[in-house]
C-alpha cells in the first residue's frame, strides 16, 4: 500500500513540475463557467465567463471587441479589448507603474504580455500576428484592465482560447 501511495505521489509530482505545461492561472471562480462565443463579423471563437458579453465596434478595415460584464452596474472583475486589423497601436502607460512580462499563446502564436501594476490597478497588453488572417485581420492587439492580478490572469487565459471557427 505504501508503494502504491508513493507511486501516485511521485506521478503527481512529476506531472505538476512539467516545465512545458502552460502556467496555471490564478483566476476568478467564473472561469468554471466559461462559454465559447463567436466573434461578430469574424471567423473566430473565444471563451468568456458566462456573466460577460462581447460587443463589437466595427470600422471599415478593422474591428474592436470589448469583453465586459453583462451587468454594467457590477464594476468588479475585469474589462478587455481586442483589436483585429492591420495597423494596431500600443496603448500608452504611466511610467511609474511596475512592469512584468508573461508568456502566453494567442491563435497558436507565442506572445509576451506586458503587465503593468499601478497601485491597485493592473493593465496588460500584447500584440500577435494572425496566421489565420483573411487580409483585413493580419494583426491582433489584445489588452485588459483589472483591480487584481487574478483578473489579469483571467484576461490572459481568455485570449489563449481564441480560435478560428471550424
């Protein structure tokens, strides 16, 4: 019995230390209620918490998607945006904020997120080429804001679920 327990323990330890495994996300309880959503007017899906919605703002050659709570009176949690087009631009950040970086994936591309910590506010953004583009959507600029690091991890997780429609 001790040998079986030790084997199970060792197996769990080895799998939890796998350096190729994507980072575990410190996230909100809403992640258990993630739902896949089609992006309006685009050939992509993304998973978001059940109490969030996606709103599109479309221009001639790009779209901006806003991921926000369905209940706008609830100010907790996070907000996120995603630009899909050919000419993204970086959001300015306050220089006094602390910068950290974190690797993740968007549409099968490795990306490096910039994570800014500014007192009780967190802001994050990244850029990615879109190898599934249809001409107008060659680049992605993903960004988000949260009052907690857990919210930032949720934002990174959500954007890692972005996929082309099947």
